C-alpha cells in the first residue's frame, strides 16, 4: 500500500513498517524491515544516497519526559522540609517579626482590643447556638488566638467560635448528647468533634489538600452561607421572644414559634429588638467618611476623635450588650425580674486536660465507638465547612488588602488551633467573618493583634464573670441576629442572575436544601450539585462536526476519559451513518491532553464499528502523551496523521489507489508521527 503526503510518498510493507520516499510518486516498493510498525525508514535520498531510520533520531519514548522515581521524589520532599523557606512558611511569624515596630503595634493593639470586646458577647451567644453553657464560647475563643499568631498567614483573620460552626455543632453533637445533672448538655461530644476536625485539618494541610475547596462553586458557598444565616437568625428568635423548647431547624422553628405566639415575653422581645436596632445604628459610625483637606495637616485631636468614632462603631456589639446589662441591673435592683438574664457563669480559666472519648454520667455511659457513630457525617462536614468559611473570608480580605493567603498553611493552622482548643474544653473554631471585618477595618498590621484579643478573653474569664450574670439573653440573641443578617447576600444573587442564569440553579437548590432539610445536609446537596455541574461537560463533551474534502471531521473539545468515551463512540458513529453514503471519519485530537484506558477502548471499538459499516477512521494531531498511550495499546490498523489536512490526503490517496488501509497484519501500529 502506498499513499502520498506533502513530505513525499509513504509505503507500508507487509511487516507493517512505513518508509518515506522524498520523491513524489506512486508505485510498488519492496518491503522494508521495521519493528512492529514503530520504526520508520527513509529511502535513499537523491543527494546523499543514504537511508536513515527514525531510531537514529531517538526512540518515540525519548520525546516524553521520564517520570521521577518515587524514592527520589521522597528524598526531595524531605530535603525541602528542612530548609529555612519551609520553616518561614510553616511559622510565618519568623518572616514579619524582625520588621515589627511601634507603629504596627499601635494598630494591632487597637484592633486586638476591639475584636476582644466583640468576641466576649459573641462567644457567650454562639455557645447558646451550639447548645452549650455560655462559658464554652469563651473557652473556645482565647487559646486559638495565641496559636494563630505563630502559624497564621492572614493578618486580618480572627479565629474563634462562629455562628455556622456553632449551629453545626448543635446539629451533629450537642443535640445527640446526654444531659448533666444540673440540666446542661454534656460537652464531651462537641469537644471531641473539634478534636477530630483539628486532626483532619492537619492531615489535609500536610498533604496540600487546600485545593479541595476550589471544587465547590461560589454560588453554592454563597447560598449555603445565606441560608445558614437565616437559619441562625430564626433559631435565635426563641431567645429574643423569651420562648423555650423551640427547635433549631428552620421550618420546625417557625411553626413552633407560630403556635406559641401568645406566650411571648414582651419584655424580652422589646429588649431584643432594641438591641438589633442599636447594633445596626452604632455600626453606621464605621461608614462615616470624614472630609480631609489634602493641603492641610489634620490636627491630632481631630484625628483622635475620628479614630474614637470608628472604634465605637467597630465595638457596636460590646457597647450594646453593656447598655442592655445596665438596664437589666437597674430593673432587678428595683424588683423587676421580667427580662431573662444569662445567669451564673463559672469563673476562671478552663481545666487543661486530654479530651474524653467516652461519656460516663451516673448510670449513663457511651463508648468511643458509639460517640463516633452518633457524630457520623459531622466528622467530614465540620472540617469542610470550617475550611470553606475560613477560606472565603481569608481570600476576600487578602484580595482587598493585597497579600497572599496560603490555603495549606491556613489548614494546618486551623488544625493546630482546633486540636489544642480541645485540651482547653473548646469546641470547633474557624475564621469569623464579623470579627475579621472589624479587625481589617481597624487597620491591623500583623497577626499579633490576636494576642491582645486572647488577653481580653482571659481577663474576662478571670475577673468579669460575675458581671456576665446581668447580660440579658435576649440581648445576646439580638446582637447575633444583627451579625448574621449581614451574611445574607442578596446582591450576589442578583449579579449571578444577570451574569449567568445557569449559576442561579445551584444557588437556589443549595439555598432551599439548607433551609428545608437542614444545614448539615444542605451543604452536601450543594457540593454534590457542584460536582455534577463540573463533571457534566466531561461526561458529555461538546463535539464539533465539520467536513474537509468530503470527509467528516469530529473534534471533541475536551479530554477523552471513561465518562465521555462511550458518548464519543455513539455520537461519532451515528453522525457518520446519518447520510446516504457513510462518511470516512477523521478524529481530530488537538484538544485531547490525556486519554485513559476507557478512551483507548472507545477508539478500538469505534474502529471496529466503522469497519463493519465499510467506513474508515484516521486519527489526527494529539499531544505526545496521547499518542504514546495509543501506541502502547497496539490498536490494529491505527493511523495517526500529523494534521487533519494530512489525514484527508491519506484518505484521498487510498481512494485513488484503491488500497485498503487495514490490509496490514492485525496488531500492527501505523503512525504518521
């Protein structure tokens, strides 16, 4: 068999080898020796009179970069772990501490104290969302601050209890925990959930798995956060209205509140709603834009007053709670006990001890296996949601303030924080949006600001717990509602609708699932939908069909792997047969960067089907890796042309010569490359 190309005339011998004659002619040539069809030979040139084989230029395998042995990669990894760059990456404080100065300390001190004043009331309230005694919110909010100073890579992020983590803790842990003799929920399962979350984060960080967050789309994350915020706000209505026994789930909570409207505590409701309004109004102080004359220097007193106004706005939560506590104290001193106080809070720092992995409470016992069984999906969901929440916050502020965030280092940092936190009787923590926003707006310069936040919490636990008795529960509910309502992002939904209506579908599904079936399952629905949307183009790739010199050209726009292999086979064959005279087909592989075993099998099957219908198939182009995979498969009668145009010329030459491209022996590999 002989066919002509723009390089000359190629002739296939009986043994399947191909040789290239630099003179353009058609005729019969004696067979030349080849090696299983993988060696080319060139007939003597008119100028040199010498014949050259492809083996003189190097084997086919030489064009593919050899993989590095696993042993060598392991050695390189160990060496890289023992460098100063790695140490600076794992302990970022080493990088910025030598350049630290008094100017930065001023900003860090103001930011740290302001965030600490916000953390105290939020911690007390978040513990209530988690179903734990209020003091556990403070236990969870101080030791992690000191750890993050050493390991954190984002100067703006403040770690500690958050609304979403608290809600998930209630769903996966405390709702399944037994009661203590004093009526409080046993915190063992909540603490153990934080401990396992820390372990998983550390493993993910060491394995550089921070990239996993990239597989969850922005619409899903945004919808989940908005729906979770609404769920949290509804769950706090029971406290704000002075009701007891209202469930956390959105639908059940609304129905329960509706049925018990006659039993609302008007004093609690008035105080709670007032706190929501006051928090929102005081926050507005942060938005004031003072006019500054660039040609005049602002007096120090004016600058100090402006800074004071801003700090008051940033400390809106703490100020509101203090005002509400004063009101409650005055009422109780005058014999009016109508508003529900927070009550007694155990003073002092928590006992440092190894987390319990079993519960023994009087006659009730729960083994470690039972606890892990009850935690169930929470062991996986908590680390994922904690990472998503922290990364969403961290990336936003890193982009705004123009610095680099290391996802894997953040994973490692959160893991260590949660792990150590469990020894201080804290539950799962992550980056908190409201406190991080305050931290950034206060102009924090480094993570050292977290030290001052931690010190404020320690002071509160050591000396201020008697004062916490007078904090109204409805006031804590009010400040939480005010905080989470800011997380409901309507503008993003509108932007998605205008930009790409396809993204609205996963947004709405995730939002509805989170509200209707619970936050612990709504995120699974969202993640599953994200993966389906991501994988659908791979399973059903877009294919371009065109004609060239009377032949059909099929061009898949993505890779060829097991989800799409059968689809390609069916579509190409159906399209080729959908004419009066079946078309010969050129499979253009220019977009195929990889091909798995299923893809290779699809090529084999497609060639067999084409042969049954008296059609021919030639592959064209393709990257080196793909061509190598096809060669190794030793597909019978396979021809790969350099270009689509060359494939068409091969078909034309075969038709004109009346030859059959499949007349060579079975098992031989024909390649034009």
